[in-house]
């Protein structure tokens, strides 16, 4: 399961979701709950202090806890048992107020939200780095001519910057979407066994706790999991957008196209027996992750039909799946930064590839130029015929036209990619401007 | 495929995505494109008028068009061919300016966005109706006592309004999310073959077109499909939240629980041979839809890795899948309104079911009450033993306690559900207040 | 939903799953049930004859039936009601024995199995045609040299036949798997409301019915849906294997590679404005279908957790999803036959593409040849250096070696693709032999 | 990721897929490849012996290997590098023949197949245990009366054995399917970089290797992944069938139904604060797993469109996903054995629940009995009216009938569940017979 830790994943994110960290977050919730209850006078400040002191993951026997999950069915039950014992050892009275009024799901869900919050902050920073790299790449290549391809066929010239600007926009959009959903996602779960709150989880306690954990308050969402699902969706979309970038790059790296390359580290992507290969190794990881995320998102969505006030199975299905999604996206964003930051662009090869069709990609230009003198249909007919001849004779379309003495004043211009790139440059510039204003705003 | 049109779907939404309507939306784009080009002086106003006049779905030979899609690979190619002929019949010159500068995907994507826009407006109205029904149901039952259930086991009392308020909140959240994503979703696609725009799709033309179609402008997103995918996700989440409601209701309708029922229409859900049955027919449709949407969302996500400037396969995979998602969600929201509007609640049965455990659901109350006099652990021990005896003797816990002369001043109070419902009512009232302010804001 | 009927689907399969045909299959089950009950003396032969006569889809008011599905929750309930009336009109007594002892699911499931049986027969025929086309293509090109590609990079020479033989094997394997699962799939469902059979569905009746419908007998599988799910899986795998073929072909059709092409029909895959394009139109349909099937399979699997003796939602989710899967696979197999039958192979281009790396793809040959004289590591070092020089100087590796006077007796041989194709031809021949024996066996 | 190792998974299966074991399997392939090459005289027996000796996972620096996967893109590349060094240390000459003629994918795929083989053997044993438990449970309860439920409503009596026999059959069917697919699944992958074999991977070498690894031979399936996908599907179906069992049990455990219970271990499923709860903890794990497998299966299917002779991303996506599937199914089968082996059945409660509708579940019996005297329609009318009265007056249907002096000779008989269970017992006995003959056959 983890042989590929460094290949598919980010070690920082892996660390965040380690067993130990996960338990530590749960202990944070228990400690802060006691503190909130103390601050409202529900329990004594001393007792809260004893509890807080005990909420140290190093005191927890994790293997024992894992074994006992089989009995209780979630991690909070054996954790609270251990925690109570630890507190009891230092102060018997305080041990009565451990997990006071709370239910297992309160602790597990809130701890998950805290982890998600740390992950989102990390992710936002990484997205910003990626955006910066894409801005740099786009600026550099806003005028770098290449062929645009549709249905895997050469179509018309664009600039490489136009392609990367579209990547950039897709990342900015999902960044916005993630931001907008945070408000509903980063909320407390603390309402007791059936979501009705109780004397120990008063409105005041819950408010204090939300404040100290820096989360929004919320009523129970124990079996209403739209926010977790939508978060999974946002991750799925981000993974998909990164997969699109990796798709393009892996295709552009094909031996026969060879326009861009993953950065070259010692031994990376190479093959000892095939020295010419530049394997898209980083792309492969991002692509693999983007193939795995849709199924995980569908699991989150399919788990939403949770029964009554707490589900038997639906809730449990989320635990590892949401974590895996974050871990895969964590890996993909890190690899994407590496990919874009190190991307090598072969502008000459791009220009050469524009010549592969021997002028056919400019046929529309010719037809258009002839329309004024010949009318649209005659012009199209002529060009179609010329193209056919060019293909048969394996000659350049321009040469065919000249051979047939077709008079077009600016014939050479029609076959220049820089005259056929449309508004590529203007579009790129506008996207860069917008990106800057988004990020400043 | 369509035998179940009336069971899973909404006839209004089915109508919106009929062949004819779909083509009509594409023709609207072609007509408005010509108009925008005329308004900027690129083509004559007369020619635009001829084109607009021809953009009438009744002129289109749909069976022919469907046959020809096999050749071109999308619906715009044969549609434009037919359209050109129709225009040519009325004015030869005008026919030159049909689909002027545009590419197939410009037309298909923009037409899809227009359909989505109509769908979203429809959906928002339906969501509002559902929200109103949920508000009504929640208000009515804010104090209706029932048992809260976790892991399918009776846990503690809540009110039925607390349950429905949580449903209500989940619908309000996804409504917000849909609203927030609209800005990025309801955008024009109009940038020519490779997304670089061209003289016929100038900045000015595109702006005018966006204005007349009441869409936001956008640069090309031909192969950057995050907004469509995220829209699919939002639909998937809504379907999931409706599925959660149907899950709860279908479980509450079980013969052995019988607390709520789908409204009773003549013959609905009944069985001629089994007169006692109240089949959750409407729930079954909503549940089935909620099982189908996650797979469709995953398809949208898995189709995001689209190659270069237009994909071979990825784009095509979206067409029917996104439509199916909207159709399924259209059906689910209509059925959910019907479900909630007609829901029958048996308050007496809810009260009876609170008695099924013979007081065991109040064991915690007793333990809590005894804590002050006995201390926490002795109190728990006593109650645990009493519960065991109650189970063995099939007696009521209260009777066991009285038999054992356990002195608790307010013993009767401890066994009243209205004393054990926590802040159910306050929470419901707060949620209703928030819902109102959300909808006024 | 159906604008793309001819693009993604097979008209024959669409026809099989039309509303009318679906109802006709249900009526067949009702008619044969009565006949089986008559043959065992349970009902009179006359009554069975009246019922059979009435089981004509042309007598059914389909729009009315569709409306009424909302009430009963499935198509059998209103169908039986209509059928009873029709029978009653001709013979009152006979009407008592309509649907005698059966439950809705008996009729719907058995009718589905009958449709599946027709579909499987159709599919098997189509698979055989595809296999024949693949055998032909493979035989023709067993020695056609081309480059093998790994991770989208040129690796080593193979023959085109080796590639197509691997496609062929994958189709033969899933054909076998489909065959093996038939026995468990093509079974009767006829056990009454809760699967316990009854006096009217005696062992004898059920046996007779199975015999007349040419299905295997089975006990109730009303909520145990493994066979339907596994059938969906087999379809998903077939769709995936066809998608793999379309992936390869669409990549080989890239302008820069141009080794194979979809057959060229008038107007197919062409672009009026881009005459050089050979769009992979058929591939796009197959690829789109292969992107859609995994999500549908996951829905079938996710619907397996069906409650008790008949599910509320899980069963209903299957209806359209399994049909869609068959329809998509029906389309994909037809398109794949068209694709393979019409495939154009450019052997010269394949040879040219073998030269793109200027000999680097043969570097391993050189290293191997030098190992005997220099030892492995020195040989590798030398070749690695030579390759580097070749890349820098943009020269052919052979020229670099000659320039450096590296002595290898058979240097020219090392750079011939036919000497580097391994056992491609022998493997192809063996696969063709095995395919023949499988199909005769 | 692994906090829930003991909850969702099997420790034996986890162990099989540990990093160390995974590498050990790869080393086995390398060792046996050298041995096969020695046995055919391609390399010396001594060299093969040196290689075999070095193929010890304890010699491998796993952290280093994991780091280096980032560069090469798979685990075989750095493993072979380490292995070469280890061999070189003992014998320089032998080191030349490490991984001789093989490609990374040969090693990784074959090692995966070996792991799968061990897993399948383990799984088959576990399935047999489960089958035995289900046979035992079914035999015990072949006559245990309970209500059959459709759409979550009480329908008609069955026996508990009929329900469990249907579970049993579903497990036997997937067992057969798994068995049938083994032949195509448990095959060697050993054909070199592009699947064309080579002098070092001759037909003879490959045959010997297959023999020593006890796998079937096969030509390259490097990018034709139908067998892995179909295996994933079979696992998905098994997981679904186990999920169906857990669905039924969790529903039967509801407080209001309380007919069966998970076995009671100290502290299992209990709640300290809610002593009456019998949480379906084991069911929750099985249900969660069954919600997670469909998405993973869809990922396997969606990854089938692998490019050319080795995929960039598609292959990589399989690695962890197939492993996760095996691990989840490993967990589910172990938990299911525990669930069935420890299942507690409350026959009395089943009988009591048959009385809940106050005779309405027998209405059809009454109507049938009256048909002879009154005719079908009059009989139905009468019974319908009686049922209505029974519901309104909350009286037993039999009492209503008696009150209204409806004369039926055997009235009491009509209301006995044992007279309404159809062929439940005969069906169970037949299924048990078939199961025995399947397993002996």
C-alpha cells in the first residue's frame, strides 16, 4: 500500500494523516472541549487542566487502541477509555469530565475537520506556488508558436502560452470554489449522541469551543454529509484539472512530437537500455492519481444516504476514503509544481511540427483570401483540390498553389504561423492580468 | 430506457433535454452569433436577419441530422450544413455567414450552458418549494417527540423537527453552493477551432454575444472542463442529500416502526394482495436516483483528462452523462417535494416507539441523577446492573429501580422523553430563523 | 438523450430495449406462465389460451402504463391491470388466472433475463465478427514492422500484428468469461412475493416455464443480484478492452504519427475548414462509451446491498443502468467492427517512424554486441556516450559509431528493425492458431 | 490510513501486501527467471545460484528503494539496481545476468499475480469457512418462521433459512465465477520491453519459469488488462454479496425488529451510556467496505484504456487500487465469517413480529379461501373491507371476520405462519443438497 509513498503522495500530507497525528487531533478536541466547559463554569478549571495535560498522543497505546476499535466500532471509544485512565491516574475527580456530554462522532468529525483545515491551508499554499509557476511559464511562452490540436489532429497554430493559460484558469477556478466552500466545511461537530445537544454541550460551550478551535459553529451534521462530499468533489475536480495538464504534457513528450519534457533529474525517467527515452514519470503519477480520484468521489457521494442520526456503514466508509483523496491530491499538487517548474520547452521543435502538414493547416487562410475574388464556394473548391494534390504529390500546399499560378498577393503571409495564431497573445495577457487581480483581491 | 420516464424523472426537465429543444438551443446560439457579428459591423444586418429567420428547429430534418452525426462526430456539423442550405434557399449571400468563425464545440458547449441555465432556474424554484415544505414540516413538528437512532439502534429522544431541520440545512447548503458556482458555470464558449479566437470572433463580438445570451464571457474552456464537472458534483451532492431524506423516510415507514408515511394516493404504494403494505414508492425512485448519480459524477470527473485543444472521447462522454444527471436530479427534486408535502406523521406511534426499550433509553439520565449521591462509577455500576435485570425480567427499568428502592427524587421525570430531548426545540427554532434570513438575504 | 442514438449506440440494440419490446417480453413471461400452469393442470388450457391471446403488446396503452408506474412503483403492476382487463373482455373466468401466483419482480426480472439472452446472442455474433476482423488484420500485418511504444515513448520495434494480436486475445478472453457466466445469468425468476414459491408456482410449474422460456431454473434471487452485477462487470471489461483498441488507434492517427487511420467514408471525420484532418470519429464514440461504462458498473455494484426479500431503491436503480450498459456496449462493438474492418495501415510511415530517433532505439543492440569484446559495463558506457553525442550532434547513432571506428562486424544488422522485433511473428502465429482452435473447440 | 487496520481489514491479508512481502515476491520472480535461464543453458547454473542467493528481501534497503521510485517510476527499477549491486558483491560475472532480458513490468506484474494467487487461495479457504457457517445456519433455521419483507414492508411469512439460503447461493455463485476466471488470471507476464520476447526470454525460458512459479504461460498483457479488471470485478461482486448479508442483519438488529444480533463480545457494539444498544459494529465494517469497493472497481475499469505497449498512468493507477480491493475483501470475508458464526437468532421475536399487522399479512389467504364460494372479485372486495375495518378498529383481521360471521371452515389455519411459508423448507433443503454436491464435485 505504501511502497509508492514517495511516488504518488506528498510526505507532508502523509505525515498529517499518520495514525499518531490523527489521534493527536482527536485529543485536541477533547482537551479544548474540557477547556470550553471550564470557561463556562460547567467544570472546574483544574479539572480541565488535568484533562488537557493528559491529552498527549505520546501517552496513548496506539496498538491497543487499534485492536479495540473492532469492539467499539470507532477510534474515539477506546481513545476515551485510555484518556480516562490517564486522567484518573493524575486526578480521579477530573476523569469524570473527560469527553463530557460528547459522543464519539463529535470527536472524530471535529478532529477530521481540523485535519482538513490544516490540509486546506497547505493545499492553498501549494496551489499558489503552482499558480505562480503557471504564470511564469505562461508569460515566458505567451508568444511561443505551436500547433493547436483537436481530436489529436493538428488543427491551427496557437501559442504555448495560450495552452498553459487555460491550465492556469482551471486551477484558479477550483481555488475559488474551494475557498467558497470552506465556510460550510470548516465547522464544529459537537451536539451529543443524537445531535440534540445537552446541558454539557450548551450553546455557550459549543460557541467557546468553536472559537478556540477556530472553526465555525454548526448544528449536528452527523448524518448529513453534503459538506464532506462537496469537499471531496472539489478535490476530485482539482485532481482532474491536474490530470488534464499531465495529459497534455505526456502527449507533447511523445517521441514523435517532443515539444516539451519533464525536467531531467539524474536517472529520472530514463531507461538504461533505451537511452533515447524521456519517460513522463511525473506525469504518470499525476495521471494515475487523476484516474483514482473519481472512484473515491463516487464513494463519498454513494455514502451520503446515512440512516437516521448516525449511520451504520456510511459514516465509516468516509474515514479512509476522504483521507485517501486528500493524500492523492496532496501528491498530485506537489508533482504538478515539480512538473511545471522544471518543464523544458523545445520552441524549435514546436516550429518544426508546424511544418509537418506541408502547409495544409493554412488551407483555410488560403480559402479565405480567395473568397473575395472567387466567391466562397469556388474558393473552397479550389483549395480543396489543391490540398488533395498536395497530399498526393507530397508537396507543400504553397508550392502547389504557385505551380498552379493561383494569384494571391500575400501568399507567404498566409503560411506563417504568427499570422494564424488569432488572439492567442491578447488572451494570454488578459488571463495573466485577471490572475494577478484575483490574487491581489 | 424511457418506460420509467414518469417514475424517475420530471416531465418538464425531460422536455428541456428533448432532441428538439437541444437543437433549438444550438440554433439560438447560431442566430445570436450572427446578430452579434452584425451589431459590430462584421456582417450585414440583413444577413444576420436571414440567418436568424432560418434558425428555427421546425426547419430541421432531425432524423437526417442524427444519421449524419456518425460522420462528423458531433451534432453541430450536420446542423450547420442543414442551416446553410436553409439560409441559401432564402439568400445566397447570407449563407456565407452562417456559423461564421465558430467551431462545432462553440455551438454545442454554449447551447449546453443555455440549457443548464434554464435547468438551474427551474431547479432553484423547485429547491425553494422543497425548502418551504421542509420549513413547514419542521415548524409543525419542532416539538414532536420521537426516538433518535444511531447505527439503526434506538438511542435517545429527539423531536421529529430536529431530524427534518437537519434535512433542511443540507438542502440550503447545496443551494448556496450551486449559487456560488453559477458565475463560473454560466459562461460563453466562443473562441474558434483552437480557442484562439479570430477576426470573426473578436473580443467585441464575443462580448455582444455573451450579453445577448445573458451569459458571462470566458476564454476557451474547450478541454478544461472543471466547471461542468463541478456542476455535476453539485448535482451529485443534492441527489445524495435527497437520498438521505428518502433513506430516513423509507426506514421510518417500516411496518415495525410505522412513524411516517408517504402520502396516500389512490393505488399508490399499495398491493392488492397485501392490503397492509404502505410501500415507499416515491422513496424508491429518489433512492434509485441517488444510487445512480455517484457513478455519473465519477464519469464526468474521469473525463476531465481531455487532450490538447479538444478531446477525442472525453468531451463526447460528457454529453449524455451531464444531461442524465440533470434529468435524475430533476426527477428527485420533484419527487422529494411530493414526498415532503404529502408526508403523514404518526405522532402517537412515535410516542409508543419511545417505550419499546422499557425505559432503557433513559438509563443515562438515571446514572447522571445518581452521580451526585453515589459518585460517577458507583452510579454507573448500579444502573448497569438495573438495566441487565430489566432486560432479563423484561420489566421496565423504572419498575426495577422502584423495586430496588433506589431513591431518586424526580424519578418519573427521568423517564419522560420531553425531558430528554436536549435542545431539540431551540435548535429547530434557530435553524428556521437562519433559513428565513438566508432566503431573504 | 437520444440525439446521439446513431453515434454511440447500435440501432438493433436500441430497438431491443425500446419501451414496446420491453413490454412485449413481460407479456411473453405472463403468457408462458399461464401455459406452464395449464400444462400441469393448475389452470385450464382454454384459460391459458385466452391469456396468451391477450398478451400482445399492441393491445397495451403504453402512455397510460407509464403514468401509472408512479403509483405502483414498477411496470408490472399497471401492465397486469391492463392485461386482466383485456382478458376479462374475452373471457371473465380466464382473467382470474392472469399473473397467477406471481409477483411483479418475477415478471420484470424474467423479462429482463430474456432480453439479456437476446442481447447476448447478438453480442456473441458481433464479437465473432470482430474476432474475424482482428484475425484478418493480424494475419495481414504479422510482419509489418513498427515501433513499440512504452509510456508514450518509442521503445523497440515490434510488428503491427503483435499489437493487434494482443487486442485479439483480450476480446477472446472476455468472450470466454461471458460464456462461463451465462449459466448463472440466464435463469428464471419465479418464486412469488417473498421468494418462497406457492401452490401456483410449484416446482413443476417453474420447471415447465423455464423449459418453455429456454432458461435455467433458479430459486429466488430477488435481492441477491450478483449475477446481474457480474454481467454488468463483463460488459464493463469488454467496453474497456474496446476502449484500449480505440486508444491505440486514436494515438496512431495523430498527425505526427499517422500510421493508421479510420476508414474514410464520404465526409467522415473530415473538416471542411481543415482538409488535412483525419479525425478519429469512430474512436471518439468508442472511447466515450468506455469512459461511461465504469461508472455504470459501479452503480450496479453499489446497488447490491438490497434489503430483505425485495429492495426499495436498489432494484429500481438497476433497471435503466443495466440497459444503458448493454446499449453502450452494443454501440461500441458495432463501431469497433467498423473500425477494424475499415482500418487503413500506412506501412511506409511505420518504417519512417522507426527512423525518428536516428538509431537510438537500437542502442541496446549495440551494447549487447559489444559486451563480448568489452565486457558489459564498458560496453554500456561506450554506447551511452555515443548516444549522447548522437543526440547533441543530431546525427545517426550508426554514423557516430563509424566515426569513432567502433568495430562491430554486423553493424548494419544491428540497426535493422526486422532484426529487433524479437519473436513478434512467432507469437502472432501462435495466437492465431490458438484463436482458431478456441473457436472450433 | 491504517488506524482502522483491524476494523476494516484482515491482518493476514495486510501482511501479504506489506512493503516487504511485495518486494519479496518481486525477488522471487528475479530468482526464478535466472533459474529458468540456467535450466535452458542460457546462463550458468552458478550465476543463477548467485542471483538466487541475493534475492533476499532482508538485503534490500527499502527506504532507499522507495525514494528512488520517484525517478524510475516503478519499484522494479531501483530494486534491480540494488539487486545487481548485491550480486556484484558476491560475483561480478553473475551480476550481468540479473533481470536478464526482462522489463520492469514483467517483474511487477508477475509478482502481483503471485500475490494474487496466494490471496485467492486464502480467500477460497475463507469462502469455504463462510459457506460452512452459512450451511450450518441455514440447516438450523430452515424451518424458523419469520416475516418476509419487501420494500421494507412486512409481506408474507418465510423461514429464516430461506433468507440465509439465498445468501449462501450468492456466495457459491461468486466462488464459481472466481474459480472460472483463475485460468486467465494466474498467468506469467514475461515478454520484455515491448512484449515481443527476445533471445533471453525464449519460449523455453518462459515455459520453465511459468512451471516453476506454478502459473500459466501467456503472451504479453502489458497493456491489455482485462484479466486484472475482471478479477477486480469478481472481488467487487463478492463484496457486494457480503454487503447484502450485512444489510439484512443490520436491519434485523434494529431495536424495533430485534430478530437477530451480532455475537456479543465483551464491550462489542455496546455503549456505556446507552446500555440497551446492540450496535451492528461488524456489519458497519462490512457495509463500509461494500460501499468502497464499487468505486475501486470503476477505477480499474477506467484504467483499461492503456496506451500502446505500456501505459503512462493507467498501469500505475492499478497498483494500489487492486491491492486495496483485495485488502477490503479480505477484511469483509473475515468479518462475515465472524458475523455468521456468532449470529444470535431470536426465534420468539420473529414469531412476535409475525403478529404485528394483526393478521393482515394473511389477508390473501382469506381472499383465496373465499374465492371458491364467492368468486374472486367478491372475495377480494370482502377481504379488502375487512382489512380496512381491522386497521380502523385496531383489531385482528380474524376477529373482524368472526365478528362478521364470515364462514370459512379452516379460518384458524389461514392465520398460521407455518401454513403460509410456501415451499420455504423444500427450497432450503434443495439448496443445501446442491451446495454439498457443488463442494464435493
